């Protein structure tokens, strides 16, 4: 005799399928409201193809989980009793992004609707420290962010670390960060130990990739048509990184190493790059290159212990005052920026080239020589139709992208957030 649990044959599979379908439909509704804004239940049903009763049930569960909330009445309804709009809530769940860069550490916690719960950047000469000390300091920043989320009654969906180097796609481990001098550092393992083996997921990614995701989302919000599905981000600090979005998807490459555009060999042999080679693009367009051309060795703006935004504010002040040395340096960097930019335009033909990091801050002086070089060097007419825009995210792009990645899993599976 065979013992059974009293269910019909195959009932476990049916139940599992139902749970999976329910989870998927919750995701569909939550992402629909995120992407298109507040909606009535009836409109969500019309636009997603789900029936009205199912949408009402899904919305009720998402409200119970604290991911949606009821807002104002639907004024677009001409007849009958107006329904209430539902909108993202998510104040009870946050994603955390943290960044290691050459001259600063940063962290940000964002709620599901994109609101900033906690944000902090600390100027520090990371290249002069050993990895253990740097990771100790970053762990303290992350713990501050987690504490801020907890103090508001929220839960952390995950933490994503941004590092300026080669991150192994399969494992998320750092292979090489030339401007930091780091080689084969198990960042994920080291950070999990420092954070006390937390229950939330911890990921590591390239900082330019994360900045690109944030810039792509920023552009989508700014341009309602969301037509820019092919985008290249250039982000500059001491190093230069890039990210590519093609057809709305971030390109990572076969092993996750894409985007190291700062090491394209386009410059004349001369200054040695942090990677040990000469002729790398970042040796002529990185922040160090600009400061080398625009300032003397003992100039305070070269001090890496000063916050990078304060240093750039001084360069901006000098440019606005018409300082010839500063203006000449900016024109030269802008021209070299266009040399590499034209290569990327020829190869990738993006709709938009986004300037991030220090390139965005000093964009008013860099953009014109950059655009001229692209027009002169791109083989397609009119620079291949590529627009150059400046990101408004400044040096927060990577941590915002990291927080976004941490939150994405909630949009994929809303049941991760407790009822």
C-alpha cells in the first residue's frame, strides 16, 4: 500500500504553479505602476490585460505589503464614481548602494519610490590605504545607512557595492582595480564578515555599470518618450569608466568586464596610467590629467583629502573668471574626450552620450570641443545622430544605481517583502 497526503495526483505542482503565477502577476502590477505612474485599478486591468477582479486582489496584497498605497481620486474618469489611484509606496523597504572610489567613499539608501532615506560621502585617499582599512571604513558607512533605514521602520532589500575595476560577473569578486592598486580582493566575502553576515543580499559591481543604470533611469524620467534605448555613459573622476545600454539592456560582456573605456589606447605615449600602461585615454581626460594641466603641483585642488565637489567648484570658479590656463586645460581635455567619444560613436552608434562624474560638472566647457571632435571624426553624418547630455546625478550616480539594483529584486518578486 502506498501512503499519500490525500491530495489529487499532481496537486502539488498545480499549487506551485498558482503561487508562481501569483508572484508574477504581483510583479507585473508593481512594475506597471513604477514605470507609468499612479493608476486606477480599472486602468491597470485595461493596460496589463489582467481581469479587474484579479487586479483588485493583487493591488490589495501589494498595499498590505506596503509596496503600493491609495492616493487621490481618478479625475480622468468622466462617468460614474471615480476610483482611487494607486501609487508606489515602498517607504518600508530600501535598497542601499555603496561606492569605493579613488578619493572618496559614499553610501545612499533609497526607498522603493526613489526617495533618499540616507546619503553620505566621505573624502578619503583610498589609493593610499590598504584594502582592509578601506573596507572597514565602508562597512561603518553601510551600517549607518542600515541604521537609518531601521530607525524609520523599514527593511533593507539588499546592499550593492560599486568599485572602480574589473568585477567577475559570475562571482561578483574584484579582479583588478588599477587606480586603487587592488588585485584579487574578495570584496563580497570581506564585507559580509564586517557586516556580521547580514540576512540581506550583498552584491559587488563595477561603478560605471551602476552609474549607467542610474543615468538610464534618469533619462527615462526626463524624457517621457523614453526613446533613448541605446546609450553610452562616460563617467570621470581620477579614472574614466563607461557603460553601454543597447536596446534597453546593460551590456556587461562575456565575463562582466565591459566598460573599461578609460584604457582604450588612444593617447600618445607619455604619462603612465594606473594600469601600468601608457597611452590610455584616461591619462589625457581623467581628473588628474586636467589638474596636471590646469594647476601647479602645490595647488590645494590637487589635495585628494578635499571633497571632490569642493575641488571642482574651485575649477569652475576659475573657468567662470576667465583664467586662461584653466580654460586651455578644459578645451584640451574636451578635445581628447571627443577623440575617444568618436570611437565609441562609430562602434556603438548610441542615441545619447551621457556625461557623468566630473565631466558633467565641468560640462559647460567640455561639451563644445567634445561635440566638435565627434562631428569631425564620426563616420556617419552629423555624429551618427548622437546627442550629448549631462547627467544631473553628479557623484551620486553609482550609489543610486547600486540602491536601484538592490531594489530591483523586490519588483521581480514582491513577496520578498513581508505582509
